[in-house]
């Protein structure tokens, strides 16, 4: 395979993801295996951070709420996760479940538990300082069953 076809594939993949309303972001994995999200890159548009726990791909979404706080959640629906399509895309101020179509106000991420909305990653489950949010490896291990059937 030539370098040009690999580049073209990467460009087409990036275009497709952007067209689908998905903004993938950086973030780093620490030596301990934790996900570290730089707060400066988080805006009102949801950013999606991938994490591989064993053979399970997990996604975290982060966005800046109207009050300026950075909110986080696993990008999977608390009700629809087992369908494999219970993940969210953002349309304006709403996150929409790709399985059932439920519209969830993005400013409510991390505040609402239960029902058809993203699984919150609350203050007690992560650490935060002025520059970063860190989500521990152990939390991703616990979340693996929520993503085991993902078809994204």
C-alpha cells in the first residue's frame, strides 16, 4: 500500500468522523494507565477521548458547561449500552443517543444519573486540578461491560 493511499484513507476517515458530528480529541495516558484530559482544549462542543482497556474500546466525552466547569461522562447510554449503538453524537446543545434517539441537554452531562443519558464520571471518580482532569485506569476497567458490545 502506498503512502498516498494511507494518507487518503486517513483524510477520508477524518472527514467522515467530522461529518458525523464527532470531534475526537487528544488526551494522554499516564504511566499508571490513567487518562489525562487537558482542560484548555475542552469547549461547549463535546470532545471524545478513546481508551483501550484490554480488548475493549471505551470512550469518554468531555465538554464545558455554561457555568465554565468541565463535565465528563462515558460515551454510552445508561439504558441502551447493551444494544451496541447506545453512544452519543452532538447536535447543537443536545447529545443524541444513536440507538433510541433520545435527546439529552449537553449542559446536564455529569449531573443526571439514571435513564437514557451518558454515564456520568462524577467528581468522586476522577481527579482535577487547574489544568487537567485525570480519570483512573481502574474506572475504565469497571466500565468495560458498558462497552463490550459497542458497534461504533
